[in-house]
């Protein structure tokens, strides 16, 4: 597949005319935010964004969007029509309908936030113009991930350098829109017994990964290189791939998951399917993805994109829960990163990382491990997370995690910890840089296995008095 980068000042229609990796990444960035906006209007304001607002509804909306108070009812309804077209084009891989914007609306949008690129080209909305609209309607918390996912060298050809210069530009965009977009945080459903942080972060993880699965399925099924104005619906896509599924019911499950997600239903929200009230759960989602995976494996050569997207989805969740343990282990064990003044805080952080791994939504980590097909897992920590700015990576089929608890006497290199609890992962690190734990390298550590997560992550309890 071609990887031609997109131009923010090009029209929305032309930007999406050819199906490339940057287009898929761009649509993924957009649809998560569009779904979140759809959800806010439906669940918080009790407004269907597909219908025209009245004056009372506009008054309610402007309470949350004071920066848009200069728009009258007709103008705001026009803005929502533009948003719906943006949402529709990003919900279907092969859609690229033109989106027309009159001069008055372009001027109004520019007066709320001074644009970083042209909002229109001729009378059509540009790719940046679509970002401008969606960012204004987003909440202030989600603007940052949206800016990071959109303004990236993987999608756009930008006249800024990479690294710090790009990061500074992303921050500038974020700060600018945060002053004008919707106030408040996303409101999710929180069942009793499940931590809010786990649900918050999982919903954000789904926003940036789950959509690629559906786009991958569309691409592999239709196998087209160009978008068409008469794009096919997702139901038509599943019908064309019906030979893969064991029953029509399996197709319906996939359509149900896709439609619920693209309309902004998040974890533990209640939605309605053919008059039946259901709950959007991880179990429902994973069971459907495993069903899709089994179907696509019947023709794995053709369905390579969607299978890889599911692997990427699974590894994103595994990283979400476990990568912090790998990161902190490097900071404790790698002699090049040793800082005496940070030693105890890193010991404490290692145990917090383990607790966070266990504070999961029930079944999420286990299901992600089941979904992941590759032989080895790459646990990659960006160089920006370390003082020496060097990327570190551990590649293994099984990640071994060691727990030292109960106030044991632990010495790492020349430093002795006062902490009662320590967690380390068996990371890849040359012995010349690796500090010993009570005289032993990580590879030499053993212990009593106390937990096995899908044969991918094994947790051992280690007694330092009998460490090997």
C-alpha cells in the first residue's frame, strides 16, 4: 500500500481519494473524536445530532460551548451538518464526499480560533478545516490526543521538523483549542468494583486502535485503491465476506459492534439493538473480535491488514497494562540510568506499576493475550522516557515478572532499598550495563509462579533469602 503523506491545506475530498496508510491513520484519528462528540450530545444533552436543533436546545449547547455563542441557530445547524459529513466520511474507509463551506461559516470558524492552515480551498473544506471543526466540538481533555494523532509525520506533510519541533507545534495547537473547545472531561459509565482510571484509559485506548480493525476489514474485503462517491455500507462489506462466517448471526455481531462503537458507545454504556437493551462490555467486544479473527484466518493471505490490526489492538492493551513495569525495570537495573536520588521513588513506582497491571477491567488483559497471534511480543519503551534518550526494547514470547515483597533485604548494584515491595520484569539488557539484584542477574532469577496470564505473562514471587 502506498504511503503518500497528506497535505493539511488540501480538500477533504482529494485527501481521501486514494486509500493509503496515512488515510487509514487519519480516519482512525478522526472517528474516535467524532464518536465522542456524538456520545456527548446524545447522553449529556439528549440531542440527536442528525436532527436540527431548536432555540432551547441551542441555548443548552452554548452553555458547554460559550466560544460558539456568536453563531445563531441557522449557523449552528449548518456547523452540525458539516460535522455530520466529516463524521460520515471518516466512518467509512472508501467515503470521500466533498464538504462545502460558505464564506460566512469559514469566517466564523476563523474568528473563534485563528486557523493554523486554510480552512477552505475554493468552496470546499480542507483536511485541516475538518480538524478545526472537530477540535472545537471536542472536550478540552481529548484535544491533546487528537492533535498528537492528527499532526504527525505518519499522516501529514508538515513544514515543521520532527522531534521537539513537532512536539512544540502539537502543544501550541492543543493550548489554542483548549481555550475555545468544550469545557469538562468525558463522562463514562463506571460500574461498581471497577476503577475509574482503568475505564478512562481503556476507552482512550479503544479510540486509537479499534477503528483500524474495521477499516482493515473493509480494505481487505473490497480490495479497492480509490474511494468512490457511492461507497458501500459496512453491511454490504460483511455480506461480500459472508463466506468467511459460520452464520448470519456472526455477521450481525460484527455489524453490531462496529455500529455501537462508531456511534460513540463506550464501555458499560447501555445501547439498544432491535429493541433490546444491551451493555457495551469488553467481553462482548473481545468475543466478536475473536470471532472475526477466526473468520479471517480462513483466508489469511487476503485478510492480512485486519489480522495485523487486531494484533496491534491486542498489543496496545498489553502495553497499556504492562509496559510501565518494563520501563521502570530499565530505570532501576540499567547502570547508565542510575540516580541515587531517584532510587527509592523508582522502587516505589515499580510496585505501583504492578498494582496498575492487576487493577484491570476483568478479563481485559487475558482476552488481549488470547487475541495476539505473533510468536514474540516486543515491549518497546520510547527514548523520550529515559534520561539518555535511548530507545529500549525487550522481545520475548513470555514476559517474566518478579515480585519481591514483605520487607526483604534487597540490594541492587551498590544501592540498598528501604522499600518493602519491588517489582521487576526480565528485560533485555546487556550484562555489561545490568545491575545485579542481591548478586544475581535478571536471567538468573527464579521464584514460585503465582500467576499465568495466557502463557504470555508469568508472575513469580521471589524470596531474596533463597533467590535462585
